[in-house]
C-alpha cells in the first residue's frame, strides 16, 4: 500500500515539525500516535530497523511479575496495558501466566491476594466505564488460585492444543512441574505476552503508509543546538558509513533513545538522574513439549541464586527464558547510574561490545544452558532443552534513582524538549499522550480538535494491519536479526 492511498484526518492550523530520536518501542509508538493525526514527524533511528533493544516478552497487565513494586505502579501498568492491547492487538500473545512460589521463597501465596483484588476491582471499573476495555477477559476471571488438589487432578490429562476452560492452561504445568517444590495455592492471572517482533512489524508497516511520518534509519544524531529564540532545534545527523553531516530544523525534539537518552541530554545540557541496566533473556528449544503452555513464573529473590525463573512460550517448542540471577539475566556491574558530569550512565565496555557487536559463542552457550538448568529445577524434563539462538538482550533505562521503578513514561526539560523514559513497553502510549498534551500547551498544536484526540487513541492505519502481513513482516525481521521464526508467530 502506498502512503498516498491512506486517508488520515489531519489536525489543522499546525506547521509544527517534530523530531523523534530513537526508533524503539517508545519512539515508534510516539511517531505513530503523531503521524496518525497528520503531524509532521521525523523518526531518526541509528539502526537498520525499528524496535530493537531490551527483550520484550510480557505485557505486564497488572505488574504481577514484580512483588517489590508499589500497588500504584501495578494499577498504572494495568491501565497502560489495556490501552496497548486495544491499539496493537496483533502484537499480543493471548495466554495467561501461572505464578508459583517455591518452598524456598520467603513469601506466601496468600500475600498476593490484596493486590490482586485491587487489580480486579480496577479492571472491573474500567470495563464498566468503557466496554472496549474488556481485553483481558471477564473481570471476575482476571485471576484465580488453584489448590494442590485441583492441580493434582490435572496430572496425566492430555495437554490440549486449545483452551476451553481456564484450567486447561494448567495441564502442561501440572504434568511437567515438580509440584513438591512449590507452595500452594498457585496463581493463574491474565497477564499476556507481548511480541517484540510483531510490535516492530506493526510499527514498520504503518509508518510506511503514513505520509506524515518520515523514517530515517542508519542515521545517527551528532549534535543538537537550540535556535536563537530557544524555541526550536537544529539537529545534525550522519548516515552510517558516511561522514557528511545533514542539518535539519525542528520545532520540537523528543528524546526516545532508551539507554542512550543521556547522550542526547548532554547535547542540550539537560541534567538528568537516571540508571541503566543491562539485561538478557535466552532462547531454548524443547521440541518434546506439545500443546498449550502458559507463561510460568517461579518467584525468587532477585540477584540471588534463587532468583525468579520465567518461562515464556512460543510456537513449535521454543521458549524465552529469564532467570533473575547474576549468572543469567542480570550481570555483575550491569546496573549503573548517571553522574554530576553526564546524564549518560557509563556501562562497562564489555556490555557495549555485546550491544554493538556480538556475544562470544561460549558465553551464549554457558548462559543459555544456565538458564535451562535454572528452569529445570522446577520443570525437570526441561533439562533436555537446547540452545536455540543468541540471547535477546539490551540495556534498559530507569529514570531517577529507584532500580525497582517499573511504571514511568515521560519528562520535560525547558521548552520544546521531551524525554520518553519508559521502563515497560506498555507505558509507551502514556508517554505519547503526555507529549501530545505538552505540544498543545506550548501552542504548537492549535486545532481545537486536539481536545478530543487527547482522550482518544486514533490509530486507524496501524490497526488495519492484517494478521497475515504482520506475521510475514515479523518473520522477516526475526530472520534479519538471526532469531527463530517461532518468536515472530502468535501462539
């Protein structure tokens, strides 16, 4: 489809030119939000394609993977996730998550109940206010606990290929997990998966069709200088492999550079306290498994050998693995903070080399096998899984000084400069909304229609992407990045 063949109802009375630096989840979402409204938007991405970076796999519709974060953050993540499902339904893997507490864990399953009740109540309120918010199933079914007797009753049952009732999702868990290592009851919660490759496919397809969005890949920002009146910006860029500098004028700049946001802040002398954490997830193939699998999370204390183990299913026996230990997902000295001299935290060179170049084969082998072994302590037969690909990895920014922060979206500096500072992908829409409101407050959008668009997500072009074309583009992106096709397919 050509860009000219799509009709978008543009906002009027604006000639504003907007630059978004960084084409990750945040930058791509903001670009789509603005371009769908007809705003002149230039998306500048250093790499060859959109949505690279930290290993996305989970929607976080309630933040239940994180016992340590506040109830307020969990409620925020719930609402943001609902909006994400509505805007990008083709990127969501619809399946619940099983959460279990090992007997070695310090907590009790009942400790989770007060927060879950708050989340279910809030979800019910959102559905009552707008039926389109019912994207996580019926509110009364948002979560359910299962006793040992109920799980035992599922052992030796055939694992189905489709679920006709909630307990069907527990059959594979019941058959393969060493139940004697767990506290009961176990939790089944409507926390869905989120596919990075399908998200990237939707963003790429839609941007290609939106005349207001100008994508510049292989393009690195080398400098940003303010205009004489300090109300606009001159952005200097160069193409990869080319020393020629191109200068472009913009009225508003959005820093969506993820873990490198501090580099752009330094260019405009914007002080900012933030942290950066390097993380990795691993890809394993376990072809012996068949049928329906939920995501499975075994709680544990972060950073210890008993850290959380997370199993994320994909088609054809492929799994993504997180283990919140220093030998698997976390890394020694992988969490760093900014300084008084620079807004950019300085990761050790060994992490930069992993991001910019490639992982040593032996390290891939050792860490993936370590993640398999970590999971096999609870699912013994998983020990036969094999290394399937290089890790999914990246560095994650965390604004401020709280390493446990998970719900964050945007901050502003001076006039006409914003930072998208999401920690979880589901916060990207909230960042886009906040910046859109700021554009209106600054007088850069004067069309009275903006009031309606500030409360309504307008994504007609993005949402008309078909499942078939999203899958085809996602598979292409997976192949280009040397990952199995299965990671690009829906369950």
